[in-house]
C-alpha cells in the first residue's frame, strides 16, 4: 500500500534554526531501507542498530508477555520514528519487537552517525529530543488511561487518535492492542456504532 505521509525531506528542512549546510549533513547520514510486509525491523534480545523515520508503511511495536500473549505498545505510521530507543542509545538488548504490517520504507541512521548529528548539529539534537519527549509523555498519558478505561472507551479513543488503524491493521492486531479477545472486537465495534462513536 503506497501512502504518502509528510516527507522526510520536509521534516528535516522544517527543523527550526537549521542551516542548509546542516541539512546536507543530516541527509548524508540517513539511508533508505525497504521492508516487506511481516518483516522484523527489530527483535527482542537483539541490540537495536538503527533508528528510522517511516516514509511509507505501518509497523507494530509489541512484547510477548510471560503467559505467551502478545501485548502491543503501539502502531507506527508515516512520519513516526521506529526502533527501540533504550536499546539504540545504550546499545543493550531490546525488550520489544518491531514488525511491519505493510511494505514499509524507512530512512535509517546508524548509532555512530546518530551520535555525530547529536553532537555536531544542535538543531537536530533539539528536534529529536523534543520528538522523544513528546512520545514519552503521550505514552505515559495513554498508559494512565488504559488502566482506568473500559475496552469500549479505549476503542473510541483509538479511533479518535488513530482512525487509520481500522483500515490498515488486521483485526486480531487491533484486538491485541486493546487487550481483548478478537471475538470481543466485533461486539465493541457494534456497541460503538450504536452509541454513535
């Protein structure tokens, strides 16, 4: 599925206070990588070798619980960054999996090149730290809501925040994300439709 999101080039050139020379340096450090559908970008136990920007595609980030069930942290779409950040920054084994749900095009950067940009291109450093902080705060907010909301409320919030999920993510993955059985998803969809959500 070819879906054009915000372009990588626009994302980088829109960084506040970045110079044209710095833009050239940033572009020189990123490289394209294409992944087929159902291909791992990263696995639990492996050290994350790169972080990447999604140009096109969809990636599921999940962990396997001690009971063997899949627990999905989030889905990443165009204009999102992928890669286990803790593993990438500290070069330690990852605790999660990253799996493509569509053919996915990334712009990736190695740890060495990333460290160079963070130390030599201050506008990129501020941009990346801002993105990381925003993502962390959103994750904490969602975690708090997940504890207090019913499955129906989580479904409605998901549809409000990420309406593309239903069109692009298999139902069993959506169910795993909501923490419910696949057969419960149909019931919740009907209930949400009945209530006008």
